[in-house]
């Protein structure tokens, strides 16, 4: 019995010894692994900390047909990361282009430091960059931001031409207006007036739809807010009619101080059942037929936009109005003027009756005809 007891005690002590030694071995292995990992990370950090090479990109640029022989090579280059690209794919592309020397090391390093997430867009590659700084750029999303300005009063045709002049959006040339609206998934039948004139930022990952949707949302917000604060007893049945009026006001005057006065004339004419008789609507209705010289025959040409022929407002806006023009349409100036004529200095002379207006026309249109003169309500 004593022998059995001693045997059991020996087995227990042996187990404890093995456990202690095993734990020491495990801890030792873990310590060795940490040292090896730290050394590997340090070595990778040193390898990846050397400046990138742009020589291959410069060589490709110098042989491109579009680059004149005497044009200096750029000091930095754009590098696009397309939607859906993984870090592994981008790293391999950089390696194939000769930009970085250790694609595998960068992939491993990115996993160790948990920076495998990258963001779509175009990035600047600069001589001072290293593989590590590129990884940081891609991970933080330091994309190149560009800006595009759409002036007040431009038509949708002008918007499209401006957008299609940007290589990134050029593929929209093959789309009709209706097809483009379908890509936007907007419940509107005509694009005119529905996009707010402003300067918009975009990145390499943005599509033409992304930019237009931002402009549309801004126009909706601007119009909704202005409509909620409109003056009483206006001759509009909807905010859309106010948008139509705002586009006419935008095209009729270049002076901010005159917008409310111009809107006042048109609002009073609508109330009295008078035709608006405004040249910009005629020009818009002529489309490509207008060569820059508005003739009397044009004023008689029947189109759905010619306010010398139709009564009331045209069916759609004729341009993209500013917030100030929308405000003027919804807060027209009080008064009794029903006519105005361009003075030739950018401003207008306002009249309350036809005889007074005719005298003003003789004074400003006939005797002092200005370059680029346009006629006004008759």
C-alpha cells in the first residue's frame, strides 16, 4: 500500500514537472516568434521605406504619341484605383509598373498592421513617396479632388458639353438626355432647370450620375425651402412653375439688383393675361436654329417656348436658375411697370405703359443700339 501511494505521488510530481517545462517551452517559443516577427516587420519597414521609382511611368509618358518631344516630364503621376480593386491587385500593378520593388513585402506588412482596406479614386504618386506612404494614402483615401463649375443660367446642353469635356465623363456622349435621366433614376420628364448651378468637387471614382445627382438634390433643397417661404398670391400653381419663371429671370438680366424688378414685370403680366414676350424663351425654342442674331421673323415663329406667341409660361425652364433668381421669382418687386428695355449698359429701363415704353425703345434701341442688344416685352 505504501508503494502504491509513493508511486501515485511520483506520477503527480512528474506531471507537474512536465506541465511547468511545457509552459516554459510554449512561452519561449512565443518569445522567439515575437522577436522573429519584430525583426521581420523591421526589415520589411526598412525595405518599404525607400523612395518609389517613377522612372517606368516617365518612360511610358515620354513615348506616348500625345506628348510633344520637348514637353518636360511631370514630377508626379496619377494612379487610379478602380472600384472593386483589392490591395493585392493594386500592389501587383505597382510592382509590374516598377513603382515599388517588394510587392509581397508590402502585402504582408499591410496584413500585419491591419491596413488592407483601400479606397477607390485617383492618387498622386510623388518622388518623395515610399511604399509605406502609398499604403497610408490608399488606406486613408487621400484621393485627388477636382472641381467643376457650372455658371448660373447655363442650359442642360451646356452642362452636358462641359461634363463631356472631362475625360472621366466623356463616355456619356453616346447617351440621349432621356437615357441619361434613366441612369439617374429621376422622376422628371425634362432635365432643364433641375440642376443647381454651383462648383462641385469630384474624385476619380465619381460618375457623371454621381455629380448630377448632387446638383439635383441641391436644386430640390433650394427650391423646396424657397417655395415654403414664398410671397402670397403668386400666379404659380406649383413650385415647378416658379422654377420656370426663375429661369426666365436668370436669362433676362445680368444685374442681381434687377432680378426682383424683372420678376415683378412678368408676374404682373401673368396676372393681367398678357404675353410675357421675352427673348430668351424664343432663343431657347429655336435651339440649334439660333445663330446668335435674333430676327423679327424669330419672334413670330411658333414654338412651345415662344412667349411672343403663347400665353403664360413655357412648358419647362429654359436654364438652370440661381438661388437669387428663384428668390426673385417667389418675391417679385411691387410696382406698376409692365415693360422694360435694355439700356445697353447691362441694366434696363422700366415703363408702366406702352407709350412710355415706346419712347424708351426709341431712345435705347434705335438711337443708342448697343452691341449684343436684345429686345424686351412689347
